[in-house]
């Protein structure tokens, strides 16, 4: 059995893989266990990491520092980059609608926590170096600790107590956000708005039919009407004299025509006035058999799987003029978009196309519609994006008055690059599509590696540090610095700003730089809202905390 002991105790790459995988396997095995319907999910990996780290001295399971740092960094990089890549397509529209507000709310979390921490120094409860460490641990922000330590050392001040403060408060800082959200969840869900402010449903495609009763547009073709009307809509079908027609730009409207359009809900009132009369029939139900509506027309969803279509606008394909079909809407990342001419298509989009059987067959050949082509993730985009993200994170940003340049770091750079490639990659014909299953697997793999290594790192000094007389006070103050800002801003977001629990929770996780809490929320909430709001606020919140940590030290010793 000596060979087995050597396998797990000798500092090799194999030992690192075995220990990390064992921690992940044990933690994820418990992730499915629920107590009264609640589970901490992937957080159990962090617990087992701390346990293995604390017992490592006795069991001989210590990992080589370089191996540990590599696995921890790579896990975090992989998680945040794939997260940014996944939510990128919906990020731009989400930021336009509520991103600025979400970032302001996240700054509220940062401000409350910072003022609470400074009050501990002003009242003499904690010295400045210990307070910085407790604050960085409570907010799980190691880049801020690194910046503060560098500043302390440059000023000739000791920095060891700051590192100890972070080590002892970091584990509870990770769990504090989860505990706060668990305690407040039922109250927040009960009081969340039925319709969230800036809800993305307003941007989704909405199907409506109108009867032409406005004399001002009778006799004009759809091209003229679309030019005069600033509201975006796509004409899908036209009924006239008991027959159904596929309208095009030259179709002239007559009084009494029934016109089906795809638009957005916010434009319905304007279009009703414009066309004359809106019919009450609900065309947005999921149980509608579109092929039974028309005798000779077929409605078919066609999947874009040909890479040469990626990044092209719908108008550039000329599907209407070449094949006599109409594209009514585009489904992307769970959203149904209006198929406007300037819409830029991407791999994985599903186009709803209306036309005759022979024409649809030709369009299918153009677009691909081969599911197997999308089953393998585009690894070139993933690896290249990570490299570009690390380069972005390493760029020094010089701020007047601060001697040390600020960087986005190995977490901020990749998540920003993931957002950029996910949102704008198709514009340069970069395939950013990743299947949902592949994305979930890569995110889970990265987060599990990160948590296992983070637990190992925190656990090996956990027992010795907690024996210090000041440790209990650090834990108490750190816990308050974690949960109080989260609880206050959660109430403000839901009760005053009319945000949903999912959006609020994601914002709070991003403001606290807490991927574990995000993993918990994603396991218990459907949809991508938590991930989108997390990615929306994380870069700025992390950046501001790094700057604040340096400013506090500089101004205190100035």
C-alpha cells in the first residue's frame, strides 16, 4: 500500500489532480442533498476543501503551492470566462435597460460595507491593517487585499495582520451571502413585483393581428409604411378575401385586410392607432399549430449551423426576394427576437420561416439546420478568449494620486472579454456559440476546481489562525460586514426599485465577488437572470473595491 500513500502524499501533478478531484467528488455528492428543500449545492466542495486543508498536515495531503495556485487560478478563469460568454448575447440589452441602475445598486453594497469598516477604525475597535484584512475577507476580494498589502509595504507599515484577517474571515464571507439570501428569500420572493422593472419580456417578439381601418395608410405598400413608422415590426401574413398571402415590401394594403405582424409589446398601442384596429385573438400561445392555419404555407424553425452565416445581417441573405419566404422571428438564448433586417445572426439562432415547402427546403440548405454541427463547442474561441481576457486583465490602469496601477486581474479580465466576445463576436465572424450542456459543464468544472483549491488554501492555516485571541472578533465583525450590506440592498432592490429576487441575488453576488453564492442561486432559480446581473456588476464592483482598499491605506497614513 506504500505506492498508494506515495500517490497522494508526494508533491506531483498526479497528487494535485487526485486530491482536487476527490474533494470535488465528495462535495458534489452532497450537493444534491436538501434539508427542508434547501441545499448549499456546490458550496460543499469549499467545505471539503477546508477540511482537507486543515487535516493536510496530519494526512500528508499538502499540495505544492505552484500546483495549487495554478489549479485555483485556472478554475476561476474558466468559470468567469464561460459565464461571460454565455450571458454575453443578452448582456448588452440588459445593460441598456437596467445595467446602469444595477451598477449603482452594487455601489450601494460597496459603500455600506466600506463605511461600516471605517467606523471600526474611527471608534478604535480595530487597527487599520486588521480592518483592511477583515473587509477584504468579508467581501471575498483577494485582489483588494493584494493592493492594500502592497500599499502598506510601500509605506513601511506591517501587512501580516491584514493577510491573517482575510484568511479567518474569508470562509464565512463566502457563506454569509448565501445565508443572508436564504434567510430573506421567502420574504423577497413574496414581495417581488409581478413584472420586473425593465423586464426583458418587453424586448421579446410579440405576435398580433390588425385589421386595416386607417384611411391614411390604405393604398400604400409596406415599404412606405415601414419607412414612415419608426416602430419596428415584421409583416408575417396577410388575409384578403378569404385567402392568405405572404406580404413583401411591395404589398399594397387595402381596407379590411387582416395583417399579422411581429413586434414588441411596447409598440402595440402605436401600431393599433397606425393600422386602425387590433384583433383580440392571442397568437402567442405555445399550443398554436401554425401549419394548420394556412392550406399551402408552412411555418418551420430552421437552425443556423453554417459558420459562414454567423455575423451576417438578415437583410444580407435576401431570403424574401430569393425564395419568397418570410422570417417572422428569431429565437436566441431563450429569447424570441423580432426578425428585423438589421438583426445580426449568429450560430445557434432558430429562425421561424414561413413559405411553401419547396422554398423552405432551399432556405434550410442555406442556413444548415444540422444539429450535430453545434454539438461540439468551438474550442478556438474559448482558448483564444481566455488569452485575450488575461491580457486585458493585466493592463495597468494609472489613477492620479494612487502610486500602484489598478488591474482587472485574472477574474475581471476574462469575464469582460467573455461578455465582449459573446455579445459582439459574430460581428467579426467569431463563433461564440456553446451548447447549454457544454457551458454548464465547463462552468461547473471551473467553479469546482476553484472552490476545492480555495478551501485547501484557507484550510491549512485555519486551525492555527482561529486560535488567536483576536480571531473571534474578526469573525464577528467580518460576518456583519458581509450580511448587513447584502440585507439592506436586497430590501432596497426588491421593495423600492421593483427588481425580481433573481436579478437582486445575482447583483448582490457580483457586488460581493462571490461565485459560490452565484452557484447556489443558479441551482435554485430558473433562467439566466442571476448570471446576467452578476456579470453586469462584477467588473466595476471588483475594480472599485481594489481602488478603495488602496485609498483607505493612503489617506490613513497620509
